[in-house]
C-alpha cells in the first residue's frame, strides 16, 4: 500500500542565506554517521544547488519542516533523506522518495546508508525493491560499513 499525504512538497532553492542554515539545522545530526557532513553540505551541496546539479526537496506544513532530502541529478543519486521524528511513519518518507524519483527520472536511484541506519530503511528499500550492490568497510568511518544500493 502506498500512502500519499496531502502535505505540500516543495523544491528548495537557496533564496536567502538563512535558508541554507535552516536546512542544515535539520540535517546536522548526520555528522555522527558522516564526519565531514558539514563540509560536504556547505562546500558541495550549496554550490551545486546554485549550479543546478543538486536539489533539496522539502515537505512542509506552514512553517513546520516535516521531511527533507538532497538529490544529485547528474548521478541520479539520493544523497540524504530525513523525516523529522514527530512525522515518521506518516507517509512523509514515501512522499520524499516519490518526489526524488520524479526529479531524478528513475525509481532506482543510487544511494547508500550506514550500518546503524540500515534497519530504519530496510523496509522501504525492500518495498521499492532496491538492489544491494556493495558493502564497503571504512568508506566514511573506520570500522563501519556503508551499504550501497542500485549502483550501475
């Protein structure tokens, strides 16, 4: 069963410098799994949004951010996806995946997930029949595995 909410979905653009800080605030916990997340976000994501190679997609209601994902168009890659805790298990993640598929023009985007987060995503990866294509040891952090899906 596919649950789709009536919550507005937006493509985010860096209209104001404050916007990039708001999105970063919601994603900054990723640093525990990706130690260089803040450098990647400010030195890679923000310039790539401005050049058109990356997009940030958000699901919001009024002034409340419910979910956010970052995609890279040139690689058909879903880089980051997060649903805020109070909105998990309410269809927000499905909506973010669906909007990402549409923007990337594929239902099998390249993506990876840390070993600690894999259990949280396993059900949705199975639902979409994503294919585990490699497991890399120490890719982002020493002694930790990163699981890659849908590599070509």
